[in-house]
C-alpha cells in the first residue's frame, strides 16, 4: 500500500523520508508526490543534487524488483 505524503508537514520532510526509505517505499512516495506538480518541484529541490541521484538509483532498484 502506498505511503501517503499528506502525513508529512512539508517538502523537506518528504525529501528526508525519501532519502531514508528503502527503494520500493521511496518509489511509492515519489509516485504520490508526482501527483502534485508544485509539491514535486519543491521535493525535487529539497533533495538536492546528491539526493536526486540517490532517488534515481532507488527507482531503478525498485523497478528491478518488479521485473
């Protein structure tokens, strides 16, 4: 079941949760975030360059789990 982003106070909290999450959970969070363009932009900015790279790696790992 997807983790809903509404329980987090702001984009920085969501970014932190994504960074701490295992790949499948991070992917689920990102899917929830992506439904809101404004929120997605804020989370993307909050992740920073290194966090965005790690998110991409986690997304790739999550996809491998479903292949």
